[in-house]
C-alpha cells in the first residue's frame, strides 16, 4: 500500500548514535563510535507548541500521574514563546536518559535543539544529560543514574544542594520521631 501523506516521519538518525536497552531506564541512546567533546550528537526534534499549550499538556500529565499513570516529560523550552514537545515517535533523542553527571548537554543553536557532547565519549557509552527539572516537584522523579554525585532525584544540577538539605532534614525528623516512641 502506498504511504499516506499524513504518515509519521521516520525516526531521526545520526552517525554518532545507536539505540539500545538502557542500564538506567527503559530504552537508551548509545555512542555508535567515539564522540569528540563539542560534537552535535543528534537534534532533539518534536512538535513546536506555544507556552499555553505546553502548560495544558503539563497539567494533563500531572493529572495522569495522580491517577497512577507514568507520565514522562519531553517538553523542551525553545524560546520565550514556543516549546518543543519531544514526545513523538520520530524523536530518537528522547531515548537519552537523565544523569546527574551526563556526558551530553542540550543547547539551542539557530532555533534547533541539539544534544551536544560535553566531553570525549567512548564508543558504546550510554548518552545522558541533565534533564534540568525544576525544584518544585523534585520528589516525583527518582533518579537511578548511578553517578557518584547522584542526588537520588531528577532535578537540575543547580538545585542539588536544596534537595540534599531537604533529604537531610527528613532524616533528622524521622530520627526524632523514632526516639519519641
Ligand atoms: Zn542521578
């Protein structure tokens, strides 16, 4: 049968990556060959949406989560007016998992979001980056990245100290309630 004009685009590819099963979570993205620091590894593509639409989708995701469904976040801030929702089947870059010590970062270059190597990466290494989630709902996203500096939750690096402080306070609280018993 002939392909319909409305069919989905083919998954994005790049000479630098291959898909694989992740040690961290679900599917993952791996270095197909050694990647030098600074390389644009793969473009992060998706549906271009307005901030209002992004907010609507985020609210729907949180409602789903409250019902026990697992909602992942793929919305990426593009500029002041638009976001990219990367939750589309052809966005291969969405397979890259979060790590508290990622070997990649995302950057916007001329209106395009790229996954960029922050250091030299060996062939076969899993590609990861800091998802940069807000502090507000840090407890919703436990992290199993296995990095030495892992804070235990997926949250932007700049908030790690706040999460550590909050976790410490919780521990102290638990101890003092245990003593009272
Ligand atoms: Zn982590």
